[in-house]
């Protein structure tokens, strides 16, 4: 009977720790991809430098290439948009760098750092203003909400790939 009680306590403890971890992570992480255009133009280094200097910690990172199927899955929310096919073709056209970044207020701060989706509307000094060519080939992705940051982080990385 006592061991049953001990096991229940242990389960509650594990549940509480997991809950705390999830609660901590939502709001403190964002998912970025350095897109095929920026990789092709050798902008990985300068973009990572801006990310570091803005105070983001790299939790996970990989150099990879999305298949058409995986790119379609990642951007499934845009399936009905006229640019969906173009977006999937572009995002699977070459290697990318995917990363989970951590910082207080990560989603909003990262969106400020990258600038508007359309680089012609992006503020001076933002990543897209400096390194993006067009709305389609816009150099970097950044999650648009805390909820999507968690979903997108899980899309690219297992728990074992995070440090
Ligand atoms: P991203 O932040 O990765 O999220 C969705 C992407 O869709 C966006 O960046 C753009 O690259 C792309 N996108 C948005 N609007 C258009 C458009 N009008 N034409 C082509 N691509 C677009």
C-alpha cells in the first residue's frame, strides 16, 4: 500500500515537472528557418550573427533539406492560399537551417528582428530588409505565435536534439 502511494507521488511529481517545462517553453521559444535563398547567397553566417547579437540562445539547430511533402506539411495552414504551390516548391528547392531559439518574449522579439514578410515593407536594419529579395524569397521564417512555435519546434526536432 505504501509503495502504491509512493508511485502515485512520483507520477504527480513527473507530471508537474513536465507541465512546468511546457509552461516555461511556451512564450520563450520560437522556430526559425534560414530559407533556401539566403543559404544559396551565403547569408547563414551574417543571419546567425544578428540572431546571437539580439540575445537569442540556440536550443537546437540543423542544416537540412525539406522534401516537397514535408514543406507542404509545414505550411499546411496556407494550403488554400494562391501562393501555396510556389511556397512548397521554393522551400524544398535547397538546403535550409532550422533552429529553435530561446529568449523571453521570443516570438514577438524575433518577428521584430526579421521585419515584415514583404522585405520592401521591412524596417531598416531587419534581417529581411538586409537579406531578403521578395515576399516569396524572404530569407527567414519566424513562428507567428507561441502555440505554433511549439508545434514547429516539434516538427523539426526531437527532445534529444535540444540542449
Ligand atoms: P513565412 O514567414 O515563412 O510564412 C509563410 C510564407 O508564405 C511567408 O513567409 C512568405 O515567404 C510566403 N508568402 C506569403 N505571402 C506570399 C505571396 N503573396 N507570394 C508568395 N509567397 C508568399
